């Protein structure tokens, strides 16, 4: 079974070595294995991939993540936490709890439509977007 990142690489003509396939597999499975708020940084990703192939260097992980990001397959986030974190580039937004660091992913059709409407109103065709909201959890 091909991972989501492997499929995106094939679509975009990105060549996958065996080591890149391992990195792609771990990234593609990160949410289902580690939870929906999982956005690994390069160090965490390296720890995970070396459990499968201990010959994969941190430099290889950095180069692969950069390649995937440049191809539009991954998106890089900083979430104001100091370390770049990565995930598959799909269409969703984030709400980050500034106390706990919890990351809540969401899709809202009204926000999506509003972004397109604003771009059109300003004379643009929207081709990409990134929305990060920061907040404090409301105590009930």
C-alpha cells in the first residue's frame, strides 16, 4: 500500500529512494499513529525513522523534508514554538492553545469561502493559504 506522501511524490515526479520512502511512510502515518495533533520536527522524525532503518542520517531527513516542502508535498509550521514542524500539505487550519501547546486541526467551509472571496475582491485567484489561530481554552 502506497502512503499519501508517496502518492503525492509520484504525482509531482519526485524520485523516491528507499530512505525517502521510509521518511514518507512515517510522515504519512504520523497522525494516525501519534494522534491528530502530531506535527513532528526533524529530530522527532529522525527518531521515528531510525527505528525502521538506523542508517538514515539526520542530514538525509533534513534534505528529504526540504525536498518534500519545495515540491509542495509538506508544509512547514513554527506554531511560535521555536522548532519547525511538518505535516502533509492538505487543506485544513490550526487552532493552537497558547497554554498547553495543543494543536486542533479544523476545516470550516465558511472560512474557506471567505478566503476565496477576499482574494477575488482584491483581484487575486487564491492558490494556497495557511491559517493559524492562537487562543486560550475557555473554562466551562
